[in-house]
């Protein structure tokens, strides 16, 4: 599977989708084609019931160094209007959806990040469930340096992830955060010498569980923190009832009892 001008490439094996930003000569900078490709690939994966986990990474020396300013300045007002267009059926505009589509995916998404991960690139990583970072990673909510604010779904990701004062400091200053500090404050999940290999190994572990349970778990993690206790508890119950006594839940129990690898069916 590939997308617009091969900006994003995808390979799927054993339920794990390996998605890679593929513009290494521009440090995977976000140009109009990259925005289009990110949304298209996210939508394709959301519709593929064989996918159980996704790894998102970048080719070359950076995960994503943020907006490709020359590409958008060359388009003038047309470029801004295209990014602000509202996608039908989504609360997000095009710029926001390039990040938010990964949060909306019904399966877990792991970002394997390295090198410059700046501005929109960081917001893209923040929309993933987990972030595994290389020791050389450089993270910044960089928009303030250009007289802007985060506008690729960061208000729904960074502000939930970090302590409010820490998030505000990063938004207000645009400073660079390196790997050790990022792990300490929770901006990344952990550091790995080879984050792509580490992320793929974790994705295979996740993909080895019941696909319906994986999807229910992501929905629970996405929705429950936003609800009052009564609504959250009802969601827990409803999701659990949808799993109990199903073929894959029965298979999970039998495999655990007999200590054999499970064989699960993909959702219909």
C-alpha cells in the first residue's frame, strides 16, 4: 500500500502495519501532499480489519521536522485555506486530521521517533498511543517561534498527556526537549537505541492478543478519562459485555489454560 507521491508507505505483516513517512530529503517535512497522504493512510488502516497495531516512523535522519514552510509559502493563501478545510464527518480540519486520524484509529498506534520531531511532527507523535524515542530525539512544540499555536490536534493530546504547567511551558517557549527529559516528564514512553525495532516488537506483542479486546481497550482508554464515573463505568460494562463469551474471548481463555499460542479471527 502506498499513497500520494509515496509520501507515506505502508507494509502489513501479521496484523502489524509498518507506516513510514517517506520524504527523507526534507526531514519528512509536512507539505500538502504529506497531509493528504497521512489522512489517506489513516483512513485506509481504519477500514482494514486485519490490522491490530500500527507503528508510525520516519525515513532518514528525522521523524518529522514539522511544516515545510517553503512549500506552503509558495501556495500563498491557497495553502492556508486547504489546511483549514473541514473534513466531513470529523471534528478536525485537514491540518488537525493529519494528527488526529492516528488517535481515531480503532487499534493502538506506536510512534517510533528519532532526530528532529518538531512542531507538527511532535503533534503527529503525540496523537499516537505510545512514543518510543531514540537517544538523539529533539522534541519541540515549536509553533510559538513562528508566531503561532499548536494546530494539529495538540490541544487534545499534549494537554492531556503532561502536567498542565509543563505543557504550558513547552507551548509558551518552543524550547527543545531532549530524550532524557522527555522520558522524565512523560512526553515519551521510553528511550530505545533502535526505536523502530523496539516499536515493531511491542506491536507484535499487542497484535498477539484478541483483536476485539485490543480495539475495546483503545476505546476505553480514549473515552473513559473524558467522562464522569457513572458514564465511564457503563462504558466498561458495555465493552466487556461485547467481549464475553465471543469466539475470540473463548480462544484466549483456552490458549491461556493450555499454554499454547492463540489463533484469533479478525473482526468482521
